[in-house]
C-alpha cells in the first residue's frame, strides 16, 4: 500500500488517496458547479459544494466519495484544489477515511446536519387538485397489502415449498451461465424470449398440457401478469366488455380496469364459468378470462361441455378467450386435464402460463402462447412496453427444463404438496367438522373453505391479531353476493405445522 503524504497549507494529507493493492471503488462525483473565473478559490468552491450536497441530503452518510484524481479529472481542474478541499472536509469531520478503503462521507455527522431536507415530500402549499393523476391510475387498488402478506406463516397463498427447491441444481446452472457470459450476451435479447427456452417450453406444453403450439408462438414474459397486460393491450380497447369469473382473480381485474375495459362478472358453478349466464349478461363481449384447469379462487375444473360451449361462443361472436393456466402441473386425484387451448380449432385462445407456482415467484418468468396470426402484433406491443425480456435467467431456466430438472421437480413437489394438502384437509375435518365445506382441493397449492354465517374479513382481522394471516374469499367477488370463506395456501406449510395452524384457525372461528 503506497499512502502518500502531501503537505499543503499546513495540513497533512494522507489516506484519502491510498493506492491499495485491493482496488478501492470510486464514488460518484457529485454535481458541484465550478466557476474557474470566479474570485472564490476553486478549493473553497469545492468545499462549499460538498458541504451543501451533504446538508441537502444529496450526498449521504457512509457514501463513498470519488478519489481526488477522478474528481479532478471529471471537473477538468488540477488536483491541488481537490486535495485541499478534501483535507478541509476531512479535518472538519465531514469525511472519514481509512487506509485501503477510501474516503466516505462521515457516518458520525450530527443529525442536525444530515436530517435536514432528506425527504422528497412535495411542498405543503401545492393543493391536491394541482397534482392530477390519470383516472385509471387513481382507481387502481393499493398494492400495500401485498407486502404485508408475504412470508407470514401458514396458509399464505402463492408461496411455494422454497426449502425443497433444488437450489444445488439451479446454482450449478447459474454458475455455468455466468461463467460463459461473453460480449455478445450483453446485447438486447430476442423480443419473443430466448429461443432455447421457447423450444423447451413448447415441448413441455405440447406433452404435459396438450397445448397446440410451436416455439415461434411462445413469448416469454415476466410472469403471467405481464402476459395478461400484453394480451389485454393487443386485443382490447377501452369500453370493451370482458367476461371475468365471479369470484375471480383480482390481479387480472386490475389489468382490465387499467385498460378501461368493462368487466362483466359471470358466475362460476360446479362446471366452471357459466357460458349461458355470460351470454345473458353480455353476449358480444370482446374476451373472456378463464382459469379452466383450476378456477381461481374456487378451484373448480371446467367441464368438457362448458369448454366446448365457451369455444363455440368465442367463434360465433368473434371473441377471444384468455386461458390463465397458472398451477395445473399439480393435480392430485386425476390425470392432468388438457388445456382449453388444445381443444380450440379456431385460434381463439391465448394461453398464459407461469413458473411462479411450479418453480418460484421471484423468478418472474412466464409465457404466452399466441395464435400464429397475432404474433407480430403482440410483438409490437411488447416492444412498446419493455423491448425484450432479460436474458440471463431464461438461459438458466432453458437448461433446467432441458436437463430434466423441471420434470423431476414437478414429480417431487406433486408428492410433497399432496401430503400437505391431505394434512390440511384432515386437520380441517378434525377441528371444524361439518361446519366447514372444502372446495377446489383437486389441484394447485391452495383450497377454499366456505363458511356460513360469518364475515370473513372481520375474522381475518381478528386472526391477524393472533398472528394468523388468512386470505378472505369475499373480496374476490365483484358483485354484491359474495360467499364467505378463506383461501388457504398449503404450499409453504409443512405437514408438522398443519395441526397447530388449523387449531389456531378454529380458535379464531370459535371466538365469534
Ligand atoms: C390466477 C392466478 N394467475 C396467475 C398467477 C401468477 O402470477 P405471476 O405469474 O404473475 O406470478 C397467480 C398467482 O400467484 C394466480 O393466482
């Protein structure tokens, strides 16, 4: 380590420009206006500029500052005034410096200096009427509850058995791909998604889901939510009517609301969405969003005759069917049902799938199977949104699928989730007996318990006080006749945890 000591204006300079063997990362240069013609000396301009940046909260405690060499270069001035300014800031305790780790803004600055003006709140005198948002933005539901629900013990919906994920295999593929990054990997990816991944998904979907598709029709998206957004933008205009299952997937409702479409709620019965009811309500709707493999949230599987009726309706009225097939890899009591898309002979179905349930949700990867003649237009929409999906994790996932890890994981998880599901049902029966009706347990990672004579929202609030986080069913109804109950996830709740969790649920229900 070569530390230089330079004497200037009587102050000993040391440390802050050390040439350590370890490379010290340089900080970002702050915006400091330097006037080379001003009477005020350059070192003073720099000193004042830095102090102001710190006091204004633009440069904060602990933040690395650029080396004197870098700052001098960027400001196109000699290094001397920079050295002087840094020495002064160091001497007055604005900066601190350690050999080998460079100079940072002092972490010991008094609060009264750093706490000033670090908030970005708009000035109080601006009235809300002068801060207009788009109507469609103002009416979207808040996302804050989403953060509160994550990682909160048993029954949380959409959580997978993370501790059983084959991280070793995943990390091996991550390492393989990070080692083989090359200059070409840095360019934009294919806007449809990585070819190898699309080919692997096409094989999986044709085989396991009976989807009629080629890799050219598959667009990789960041989860089914983006798939839905792209589909809605490609197919729908404001004021178009869209059939949605009642109860239905709230996140999808937000997409249609954002498009300013009119949602027509269509009841779900034991055979799935009632096509006849939909026709009575709004026959010429532009599209229908359905979850035929495992209706969300009730869990019904759409019957064969309903599937044919729905396809027939779509063809007759020139409507689109959006099939959200989010968790059908896990089926417990029967063979997997084939997709609705696989029955369609008129290219009326857009099929959307996701890796959120089958692998893990932070992956943010899903896919849309687009009717061949619409691929070019969907691509134009994707281009207007995010150009192309990030490449790295697609490459990892492509190998994960191609090397049989996905199929192996599905087989293992099907057994694990089947056990968790049985444990949940058994404990529900033991604790709640005839009070409870269980629905939708044939597939996926959640089931519904329907309850009579209670308010599920009120119970959920009560349960939260006991640290039990329950997802009430009634908010998934848009109409005014909601059923009461809870959607219980069992993906991340072990068999051992189940008795206690269900007992806690019973105690909450007993406290009515
Ligand atoms: C009905 C439904 N569709 C899709 C998803 C997955 O969405 P994404 O792929 O955006 O994570 C979920 C939930 O997690 C869901 O419940």
